[in-house]
């Protein structure tokens, strides 16, 4: 079968012929229909420090996808051939303390599909049946393909109550920040204010429902608050940028007792204004993946009740044109890019 492979420990990805995966007793074989490019895939493509320390080549990449079940293992009884499905990308052990207390997303032994094992940028993929999800038929294929990152956005946004709250999102124009914007508005936030350096992505955030989006190099968050009649700080912060400057700007502008969901990966040498965080009594929560499987339930219910994230999909192309997709991703002038495997 055809697959996009990180076959060498250097910059780049390659479309190759690889063996069909074998179906184990508890596995499901899925024929891929749609897939989406993620920032993690871009890290692997660029072969940066994180990728060099994490990826063992060769590996088929890709962890955002959907397709049709074409074969099931002999012990699989809840997933059936012909069903339209997507997949939770983290395979948990099921036996560690976190798994047994309902925190599978922070399993001690997590294996990432498309990172530690072959992923979904291929004509077919084999995954454990327990990770396969059937969703409401009214959810389109291409939205199904991005439910993995929508799950990150949902986990980030819904970690704290939002009804009537003022929300600040740093890195609001990235795909997850943009989707988190839509989730916040859907969940009843009052103002959703965001910062982003990219004009393209600031415009994308506005399309996703942001109240106000600013270029932090030209306008201060304090001025943005004033233009909205806000007299105190933000109740909720969603850090999606991975920028130390943006993170400290967020801490500075939080209201006392505010709560921050931190998704962006900050550099190791990040200096945080701890006195502000402590004296303001702020709560800081690290976000990883999706809460399995409550976040998936929340996503499905919102998508079938009016949540619209379609504007976040900005490009669609055939899978064989993946190089173009990664060129666009590297430029940054995009939201989600869908690869068509049909």
C-alpha cells in the first residue's frame, strides 16, 4: 500500500510502498478516506530537536484521520465491517494507576499512533478496537478527520467553567486556538479575546467567532480590554502559542483567582513571573490530548447541536500532493489541511 513515511533521520517525508498491516485478534483494519496535517507532523517533517529525540525511523506518520472499517480481528465484537469511524490517537495500557482511575489520557505507558507506531497517512491502518470511535452520521467526513485536534481544543477550553466568563487565548489563530474560540463561544463565554502574530491567522480566529483579535506587537491586551468595557482581568486563559512572552502577557492580564489551561509547549528556558501567578492565586493546568473518552462525547454533542468549526479547514488536496501541504504548513498561512486518500 501507499504511505507517507519518515524513512530517514533527516528533513523530509517520502511517499513509499509499504507492506499492508496485519490485523491482530483485538484490532481493526481501516481504509483511510480523509486525513489532516498536524503541527506534530510538521515537527517530524522538519526533523527538529523534539522529533530527533522522539521518532524512530522508519515510521508511517499521521494521527488525524477517518475511514471505513474493512476487517476486524476475531475477538472484536463492537466494531463492524462497513462502519465509518475515526480513532483516538493515544493507546493506553489500561492497567496503570491513571488508566484505572479514569485518566487514560495521562497513562504511564501511552503509545502515540503516527509517532511511536505507524499512523494514518496511508491507504490502510490497523488500530486497537478500543480506540475506534463511531460518531453521528450527520458529522461530515472532513470534520471527523479533525476530531483529534478538536479534542485538544475542547479539552483546553472546557477544563474550567466558561459561562459568562471573559477568555484570553494566546496563539488564537493556530488551528487549536481557533477551534477553542468556537468552543468557548458555544459554551457561553462573554468575551473571547486573542493574540496572534500572523495576519492570516488573526483573520481565521475572527471567522471562528472571536470577539476581538489583536497583534500583540502593535496593541496591548490592556487596551483591548478597555475597548470592550472590561475593568478587571480575564477569568480564563487558554495558552496555545508556546511563546514565553505570550504566556507572561497572559499571567499579567488575568483576574485574581483566574484559571489557565496551558497547551502550548513552552521552551525549557522559559522564565515565568511566578510572583504574579502566586499572588494572584491563579490555577495552572497542563493539557495533553483528550480526556478519554469524555472529551469525545462533548465534541460529538456540540457538533450535532450547532458548533461550526468548518472555517478552520482552509486547504484540501490529494494525498499525493502532501509536499505542497507541508510547504503551506511551514509558511503558516493555513488552518487545517485535509489530505484526500480516496
